[in-house]
C-alpha cells in the first residue's frame, strides 16, 4: 500500500533510499528527501506491506504532460517478490496515468510491462 511521505517517516525513507545505487551518502539522501519535501511537483511515497512494515519507496515527478518515475527501491530482504511491480501499478492507479521512465528508470518500467504481458498471456 502506498503511503504519502511525511516528515515523521524521514528516517525510514532515508534508509530505503540508501538501497538505491548512487544514494549511499547520507548528505546525498538528505538532499533527495529535501527536494521531494520542497517541490510541488515531486512526490514521495512509502510502500507498506501486509505485515505493516515499510519495505519500499517510490518517487515521481509530475509535469504538464506526464508523470515520471524518478526513484524506486525495495528493501533487499523483500526483493524478488514482485513488490516493485506492485508499487509501479499502484502509483499508476493513484496518478491515473502510465508512468514515464527517466534515463535511470526507463528500463525498469519496460521490464514491468514485459512481465505484465507474460502474466496476462498465462491467464488466457
């Protein structure tokens, strides 16, 4: 379940963002959080699993013509369970649009679309 970022979740969000490549330094992670908090067009959400644990984070940027997937990560202990794909789907439902990838996230979104195609083929 997607939960909008709040200041009280800052340490959790920072911990989850630290799992992203290139986001290892506390100062860099804090800058990322500050950008989401200060911007009217960048939005950060935490993903809470069925056990009530925060296990992922997703960040988007809304523009006039689309919504970009900026950041997405899942706690390594919960990877390979389809959580990232669920996060993408729920974010698209929330924003009522298909997410657009950046140079960093484009290939991941393509992977999600391919996975969905294969799953739908298996249902037919």
